[in-house]
C-alpha cells in the first residue's frame, strides 16, 4: 500500500457544504488502506471531538485541523472590500492543538464578518506546534498565481514560512480536473523548487464517495436556496471531491510522488492526545481560616439548623453520608459555586425555582438552599442525583425568573472571568421529514407530491427514513414503484441527520478554572459567546456545565406576589406553605387549572377530571405520568386510586414502596428501592441496574436478574444478598424483575416531579386565593402572544374578572389589578415601546394627565426622545385616552397636529425664540365628531391589542356557536401536537368571524380561497378548495359570522389549517328568537317530542330551550329553527307537551 494521508477534509460540520459524516470518514479511510486522516472544516472545529473518538474506535490516527479564513489586513476590520484567503492548519502536538483552538476562537469572537477571520498577526502569535499548507484555489498563494502576481505569491509563501517555520509550511497541490488547478500546480512546483518549500498533494474532500456527488450538489442547493436546474448558482465543477484511495491519488500525481509521501510524513508528526474525564473545576475562594471542605461543612450545618431546627439522627446520618460522598468524589468546589450564584440571585431578589431534576434528592442541596424541596419529606434518593458507584459530574439545573436570568450569568462571568465562562453550542439537524422536503425543493419537484411523501414518515422521536421504509407500507410502495420518489428518498437519506445550522443552548453555561480556549474553541451567535463543542463533549472533557434556565412561571409568581402585597398587604411565604389545602386540591380535581404550571393543557385537564386528586402525592404522580410512555399507565392508575380493593402486589414487600402510587411503578426511585429492599443492593448499585433497564442493555439485565434473585459475592465481599435470602421466592422474584423491566423505561424522576409539582401547587394556590393578581401576572408574561392572551382573557371572563382597556392615567408597563378588575398593561399595546412607557409612568408622578395636549407636553418633557406619533395613535385606538373626556374619533383627528405644535414650541424655546408655550393652557378644543360605532371601536382595539377588550363581535352569538360547534381554536391548537404524532386528520365543526379572505385562481383556472376563522380564543386558517368555493362563494363575506365544517390535516411544518367541506353564514342573533321553557334539560322524552314538532316548522328563527331546573339556556341545531310565519301553529303543537301553558313559549 502506497503511503498517503488525506490532509484536506471537510465533514458535515462544514455546514451545508460538506456531506461526509464524521463517523464514516475514518471507517472509509481504513477501508482504503490509510492509517490516518485529517479533519479541516471551514473556519471551525465543531466536529473535532467526535472525529477524534471515531478515529480511535477505528484505530486510525486523527489529524486535527481547520481550514481557516485569513484576512488581507486587520481581521477586526469591517471593510467589505478586504480580501479573504483560505489556509489549512494542522495541530502537530498538544501545544499546537491549543493554539489551533485559540486561532479559531479569535476568528469567531473578534474577527467574524460574514466568515470567522484571522490575520497573520494572530497566526504569528499562536504558530507554535501548528503545521500550515497553502490550501486550495482560495489560498493566498494560489490566488496570486492565478492573477499572475508571481512576486505577490512568492512574498505570501515566504511570509507563511516565516510564521510557521521552515519545516511547518507546505505548498498544496490539488487536481479535481479543473483547468485553473492544473495551471496553478505548475507554478506551485516552480515556486517550491525556487524557495525550497516542500509540496503536499491533497483532494479537497467534501463527500465520501464519487456516487455522493449528486447528493452533495443538492446539499449546496439547500444551503443557497436554489434548485439543481438553475445555472447561475454555487456548484462544484466536477464530481472529484471525494475521499480517494491512495492509488487514485498516485495516478493523479504520478509526477509528484514526493508531495504524496509528504502527507504521510506530516501525519506521522501529528500526535495530539485529548484528555477526557479530568476535572477542570474553577477553584472557589473561601474566607480566610477555612478550607473549601470546612467552609462547605459550615454552610451546610447552618442550613440544616435553619431548615429543620432540631437535627435528629436520620438527618445527621443523611448529611454525613452525602457530605462524605461529595468530598470523596471531588465536588466540594462544585457545590460552593452553585451555592454562591444562587445566594447572589436570592440577595438580588431574583426568584429561584424550588428545584429541578435529581438535585432535589440531596439534603446538602436543601440545606444550601440550592433547592426548596425536603428530600426526607418526599422520600427522594441522593443516589439518583450523585451515585458514588458511578463516577459522573453532578447535574444541578436551576430555574430563574426568565426576565432576570441573564443577571445571574453576568455575575458568574464577572466572578470567574470573561474568558472562563461561555454558553454552549447546539446544532439544528435535517430530520427525516425535513430532509425529504428540502431535497424535494432542491430537485424542483411538485410540492404537493413531496409533502405527501414526507407525511408517510411517522413523526416519532428518533425516526429515520430507513426506519420509515420498514414500517410504512405506503412509503415503501411509492419508493418501489416511482423512480422520482426513489431518487428523492435516496438523496434525502444521504443528507438526513446533517447539521443545518448552529444555535445557542437555551440554558447551558460552562465555567472553567482557566481560559476556555485551553480546552475548547469558541464561537459567536450574535452577542453570545459559546463553545464549539456540545454539552456532552464538554462534560467528557471535565468542564463544569450547568443549566441556567429561565422559567416564565417563576416570573408570573413574582409578579403576582408583588401585586398581592400591594393590593392586600399580604406577603406570601411559600417556604412554609403546606401542600394540603382542600380548596386548592378541589380546584385541581375540577380541572380548573388553566394557567397552572404543568397542569393547564387540555389533555392534562381531562386526566385531572378522571383522577380527582385529593393529595399532593397525586399531583406528583400525575406530573410524572402525563408524558409519552407513562401515559399508557394512566387508566390503571386512575382505576387503582378509585378502587383500592383491586390493588394487588406480587409480594407484600412491594406495598411500602408502591402504596403512594396505588400499586403502580411510577418513579425511577421506586425501581431503585425495589432493587435495594428485595435484591439487597446498595442504592448506588440499584441505580446502575435501573439505568441498564431503561437503556435496554440486555446482557447486563440478564446478569443482574441472577444477582437480584440469588445474590452476588465478589472476592469475598457480598455485593447483594438476593431476593431469596430476603424472603422472596424465586417465582415472585422473577415476576418482580419483569415488572421492573416493563416500567423502568417509562418511570420518571420523582425528584423532578416533586419539584415541579411544588411550582404547580404554588400557582394553583395563587389562582384560587388571588385570581385577579395571578391572572394579571399570567397575562403579562404572555404579552405579544395573542393566542395565549386571548385564552387567559377568556378565562378571566369565566372567573367573573373584568378586563379594563389601557388608560394613560392608570396603566403601568404590565397588567395590574385596579379595584377588583384587571387593567391592560401599556407594553401590550402595539407600537408602544418601553422608553415611551417609562416616560408616561414617570410623568404621571406629578399628577394625572388632563388632556391629550397635557399628556404630550409632559411626556416629551420627561424624555424628548420617547414621544412618537405611532405610540399615541395606538393608545387612542385602544382606548388609552377615553378617560380624558373626548372620544377616539376626536383624538385621532388632532393628535398629529398636537404633537407637532408641542414639539415645535419646545424646540423654539430651546433655540431661545419667543414663545408663549409656557403660558398656553393645556386645554384643547376638540373637533365636533361623533365617536366610532361599537363595531369599529372593537376592530381598533383588536388592531392595537390583538384582542377585543370592551366586548367581542361574537358576544351575541356565544350560545348559538356553543350549541353548534364541536371545538374551538384553543382546543384545535392544544390537540395539534397529538394529531401530528398520530399522523391523522380529524373532523371539526366550528363557528366564528370570517377574516382575511383571499381568492386565487388554480392552475386549472378555478377559483379557490384562503381565509381565517376567528372565535373567542384565537384564529385558525381556512383553505377553501374550488369544489367548495363554487357552492359557498356567496357565504364568504368578510366579518360575517359563519359555521365551518371540515378536516384538520396534520403537518409538522405548518400551523393547523381547516380544509373546508362546507361553510355558511349565521343570521344575526339580534333577530327574534323563540324561547321554549322545559322543566329539565334531562327529560329526554319531552325534548324528543318537542324536537319532532319543531321539525315540521323549520325556518330561520333560532329556537332556545330554557331549562328551569338549572336556569340555563341551550341553543338548538339549525334544522330545529322555526318558521316565523308558522309560529302560531307551532305553539299549538308544542304546548300540548307543556300543559298548554302559553307562558312556556315566547317569541322575543
């Protein structure tokens, strides 16, 4: 085998440019007989760790590198005309690897302008241990040679040699059958001989095999938003950019064998060893006189005393066990670091969540106030959090107020240093359906056809196109019978899973004891600095990774508590709040939980109605069960709760563990306790068994089955004594083990479920006892999300809480409570910015505004830059000036002129010109104009606020729509995710206002339409195809009230749409209605008799059935409406069923 190594290789992490998958590169290199391979992605090192490990698995030497961008001048410059060149850099040793990370980081952190760039000064600073080659036609030497600038090329080559050293710079030959390369190669050989700079030969690898070229071309189209048929687009000239064999390379460069041999020599020189699992925790500075261990002990002991008062033996034992484990595993600094930034947050009144994840199982965390959940009270296990028998970094994720999370991150950055803290990169990848759709667009295929094929791929987690072909008969049939579909699928498989873009992890933050570039390269996402390695790789490198999560609900709680204290003088003490309030639990049982954390979805509310929780433990279990997988156990759980006599246990030893969950295994901790109590394991080893079960490690599971039943002794040490030794027979032990296997995959982390149920209970408590303040805070948190605001406003109306429009004299930034009513916040008004709001609130401290002119004058004096016409216009339209005496039409007629007059007078004063401004009255003369009619006022409110406030155009139609519709827009959106997962369509009948109608002509020259239907909760799109449009075009009147029947089609890339089967208008409910009083709505025979009579007099008068028993009115279906001309005959027929009492039928 001839010596050759590929030193110029792009993987999938040359985003949407390289299609070689990391794991396949070393495998293919090995197949082709090479002993080494390099990775040199464009400008980044995203794939380095995965590549390093993949090479080690294949026993292939990894050469770690990057193709960097070199600016022709200061790399921090933003000069668009500055040239940019390519250069290959390879790490010769560990020093070079660190320097390479620093070079690449400089490009992103300081030099990013279209691309991450560095300059030659940066290269000179970090040249040690780095080998460079002149790269491709985009390299500086090659580009100057192409331009016949031979002196410039020579000068550039010498500069690079001076920077990297005589033995560390090479000129690079390439031959992909491109004319310019062949021309440049001749000059490079001459330059090499003249300057005595050695040559290497490379292939600019962008895909694995030659047959992958077409798929790679499609990938370029996806990157550039073009199709393969377009001529003027980015494309490679030949199909030669693949991982060639040494023989192919020697055929290409038969006259330059030394250049090929040099690649092996370079690879032999490149030896980088990346260390894994060595901790690099920052050192926490403690007060003088303490060691870190003694200081942590002091903090924990003080915390235990504060939490428990009297420290009994159970508390002391748990503390000593946890503390000794933390010390022995080397995590003292870890706990001090977390304690410190949470302490900071609390001192700054930044609300912190009660806990998250398995950390709630630690009494040390509880004492340090890292969490607010007592692990002893809820029987939570420390080993689920930190297992002394499994060495891994503890994982404490913290929830903060989402408005102030950044303050905590800023504190950490200041404390540990800007260079030592960063956020973490994540990658968006091409999923199965997305790959099919993107490839279909790039191939310019019919959208409907591509969409149909994509929808045949089940929308399950971790679904691949290959799996879909195995389980979807329709997809396999299309693939087998349609050549176009086969090409689409084959190409999509090749790009499936490739990274599409980078983003920043929503919560992850990494903290290091030294500058991060000693361990990891950095990238930039806007203003955020992030690592180029993902969170798993960072942990493997021994770096401290934590999740700083912004939880909206905590902000809602904070705002509600502040409103409660302001309005009622009550300070809520959540730390001492018991979880047994009967009224709060009844609210859960009645499923009145809209706005309650984790319990507000339609599915969860349905579960609560059946479960009827009456204890906090029920809420914890509900939280754990209501998720994919465990949901299958919900019916059994409900049945067992309501019929405890039916609960049975395989063995009595299970009762103590499973009694709180009615005989069901719900939690991971229960699996651990069964393994411990019956199998005789330590909890640490029990956790290892649970993990093996959840990951379906069959060999481990079978080995542990024997140990669980019969026990295990190792080197004379009893690992576990087994179920039989503990009094459980072999048959029962096997059944118990099988039961654990069934549930281990679905069982949930109890610590997390308890912690989040605490948050849920707190929100429910606030909603029950202080509904106005809670709902005001809840709506405030969703300002800008019209769908959610509409939902919560409707909930307020259900609770009897009136919503007041914005008012310049009463409103603040957020929603507030005013005399038992919720006042709209100014931030929720369209076009009204925070500077403007701050100026309004500040100006109001001197007294309420008396007129529009007074408002404009005082606000512009407070902040001259805040005043703008659009904000004033929006406030007028939304009713913000109604309280000043004029009407909206009057204010809209004069506001622009008033602003101009006030600002001009102010400007004249500043310039020293004579003005009577200060002496002019702030009273204004309003033009004589009638106010807008109610319908227009509502439309203006909707335009500015996103919702109707003073009323709703559908208010008069509520009963009719309620009786006819089988759903509403809120339910449609809530159920949509489940519909997508089931890949099903479902029938809906829904009423509302017709909005945003647009017509179009199809390719077949037929008319169709798109529109929106708006009900009390929000909007949903309508698609009216030609066959329906032809029958219903006269019904499609903008702002009319309509009933729509149709189907909602599932699509994972679009919001729900109703494909309309029929649409018709509803007559105005202001017309006469026929009211029929019956003793009870439950008297079915009577109602059926009345309905039978009504069908004989069908017409256009709505019929309302009034139930005397529950004092409620019920609308009837359209077919039961009455003919006004036949009312007298109808009365005769119907009254015979109502004792001929004429008062029972009234037309009004």
